[in-house]
C-alpha cells in the first residue's frame, strides 16, 4: 500500500509536473510548485483518511445498536463504505 507521500509524488511526476513543462513553465517555478503540490496533497490525503476512519467508527457503532434495524438503503451504504475503506486505507507518515 502506498503512503500519501508516495501517491502525491507519483501524481506530481506523472501528471501535474508534465503539464507545467508542456506549457513552458520555468524550471525553478516547477520545482517550487512541486514542493507545495506534494505537501498539500499529503495533507489532504491524511485528512481524507481521518474522515474515512471517523465514518467507519460511526458505522461500527451503528451496527452495534440493538434497534431499530437498519434499512436496506442503510445496509447498501454501509457495505459500499466498507468496500471503499478496505481498498484505500493508508499508513500515515
């Protein structure tokens, strides 16, 4: 599983940096943008992990409630979120 930094650096190198190069941006500007881009992406990805963790905690608490029974729509949503969480948890740096 890739860390937030690995994901951000990969996206920078394989997409965002290339766009700036194609548009003829100065190398020094590209370097500065890269520092800010990667830092911001890592920060945002950590927030998304924290948010997904909080959602999962709420689901676990909800499932422990004796009643009322969750609706079919609730079960679908819970299942979808569990699938999403299982695919994309990161180890925070």
